[in-house]
C-alpha cells in the first residue's frame, strides 16, 4: 500500500501535546486515500523548513524521554549496587521484628496519621546523619544519670566474656543510685591479659568518667583482676577494688559441691563429697531421660515440669537442679514403675535399671 504524507508546517502552536501512547509527529501527518494501483511511497514535504524540522526533532526527543521515564524501574538494594559494599547477612528470623516496640509504634503511627508523599530515608542517610542524631539523642536522655555521679558517686563494673566467635571481650559499665550506664566494650583479641593490660583499661574508663567521681571498681575474683585492682588502688587511694559477691558465693559453693580430695582439703572432702556423688547421679538420670525422645515423651505424661540443665562453671545451679529433682521425685517414681517404662529401654537396659534404682531409693 502506498500513501503520500504531507507535513502541515502551518499548524497552530496551540495544538495540545501528544500523549506517550502516540508519537507527537503524527500531529503533522495527513493520510490521503489510495489512488490507483501504483505509488511512489513516502516522500518529504517540500514546504518543510529547517525550523520545522528542528521543532519536530525536539518533540521527538521529549517524547522518548517521557516514554523512558514512565517505565517501571527496578531499584536494587544498597548491598547489590556497584558501590564496593560488602553484602550483608539477612536476618535469621525477620518475623521476630514484630516483637520490637519501635516496629509496632511505627505501624500504629502510619495507620492513624495521614502521611501522603512520605519518602523513607536513604541507606546512606540512615547509617550516617540519622544514626549520629540518634546517638546524640541517646546521650541527651542519659545526661541526668551522668550528672548524678558528682553527687552520689559511681562504681565501675567490669567483666570478661566471649562472643559466639570466641572473641574475648571486656565490658565496662558505670552504676550509681540512678541506674547503670554502659561505657564501652574492648576487643582483647591477640592481647595478653595481664594485670597491667587490665589496669590500663580501668584507668582509661576512670579518666573518662572522672576519677573524683569514682568510688570503687568491681571485678570478679580472678587473680589477675585482683592484681589489677591493687594497681588501681595504689594510683587512686580513694578508689577501692571490690570483688563480685555472686562470684565469691559461687566459689564458696564450689568447695562444698565439688570438693577435691587433697591433703589441704581432707576435712571438707570427708564431710561434703556426698553432694558431688548425688550431683553425678542426678546428671546421669537427666541425660538418660532427655537424650531419648520416647523416654522424654513418657516423662512428659507424668508431669508438666521440665528437667533443668546446668552450667559446668556455675555451682549454684547444681543446687537448683537437685531442688528440681526433689520436686519431681514422685512423678519420676510413677514413671519408672509404669507399664510403658520397660517398653523403650532395650537400647539401655543397664542404664534404665540404674535410673529406676536411684529414683526408687528413699535414702
């Protein structure tokens, strides 16, 4: 089909702009009816001037830009962009964020307020400007606690621990009558933690708070902490070193709950070794029940209470576990004399007999 096309250079400038659905140059085109069986195809209008062509070129470029801008764009996450950033791990269980009170308040605010046109802050703004402002706000909220240090004094509490990657860390907190305040955490990886290293860390915190405000430094009863505390007292005569009361009680319980058979500890061992024997029997009973699904199922039928696990380095928890076993004595006795007990003991007949004997023993 052949059709001749004539541009209308004389069209008024008041012609409305074309939409993105139809190219704008069709405003300058007139379609003529087909004439005859032959044709010469399309040809340029001889009346079109250079200014007309420039105007049409601008309209065509504006149309293409508007068309590209109207397309949906895929926005990548900051860690996916080519910004040299390391890809961050995703939250293991994002549904737990529903427990966050800030998350709940944000949704409540969005549901009860008109926030049309709101644009969330960018990634870089969140981790720089807004984060710094929030830090300043946190310092402002904690200022009343700091101001009370001059009037009431402050105690520095320090303790060492290891994170999930076994990285050694030392925490420092300041506590007073108005409440505790976290000071800092020190990564001690690759450091030799002797009395000089620990005392230097303590002095940094003391100077940060103001030595005139500090009354005492509290640590555990380890020998290196004790030596570091003595160095602090020699440099600051008004500051005392104090050990954890809980740690001291725990060490005292260790003497009774796990006595060593030594010449210097002979009397204590003779009087208290039975506690350690009962402790070992209690661990054997707990492991036999909890390490097998069917035995644990039988146990759950007789009581809703659970057997407690203990930490190897916390001797007070031994007493807690023995107290729980005493509370469960009757359900345990009912379990070992029930008809179901012999059914699932083929994999440990000797252990099952041992558990039954100890549970039924009234001594």
